[in-house]
């Protein structure tokens, strides 16, 4: 997908402006952006960030939401670096 480009509608001149990609500095930047727009991106209602899974499992869910059927949706973010 290296040839895939992203554009933004430019309302000032009726044209299009290419959006230049950039890497996020930290995972939390991406997580915050996804959580802020999770309903638009995934059709999911956001519930919680860093949701604790309880004392038995002792973990956390990065982002937790509900889909249109009320089923839980878990989004985990991973740093590939």
C-alpha cells in the first residue's frame, strides 16, 4: 500500500490538498486520536481507556467500547518499534 495517498477537501479553492503522513511519537498519541474518533472510525461507542481487567488477570484493555449490538469491542495498540 505504499502508493496509497490521503487527501483533504480544500474548501477555500474548491480543490484537494494531499495530507502528508507522519509517524506518531508514542502509542498514547495514536490511542488518544482513535478514542476521540472511535465512533466515526469503527462505529463503536467509547466507554473507557486503560480499563482494568481485575485482580485475576491483572491486565488492562487499551480502549473499550460497545458496538451497535451492545457487544464489547476491545482495541489494543502495539508499538512495532
